[in-house]
C-alpha cells in the first residue's frame, strides 16, 4: 500500500465494511497491509481488538461534529 492511499482524506464514497454507512476510520493492517474502513460506531466497537494489529489507524470521526458551511445570499 502506498502512503498516498493511506493518507488520503475519506470521502462520502468511502463506506463502512460492516454496515455500508459513510466511513470515518481507515485501518491499515500491519501483517498484510490490507485496508478496512469503518463508520465511527463500528470503529469504536472493533478498536480494542483491531488496533494492536494495525500499522495505521486514521480517524476522521471528529468531522461528524463540524458544522456545514451555509452560503449567505
């Protein structure tokens, strides 16, 4: 896996591997280099078991609390 893929920002196209909701967490597995995507809910559920096996845990779940910009006309 290249650093460019591991470092890119998650978008609305990226979906949770467990439920299909928008993904906010990317996990890169250390042994295989495979990538898993999770919504914030499922990331919290698997984190205690999966984090020790990961080489990278990229969490953007803080974006859930951002306010959307509203255009002013």
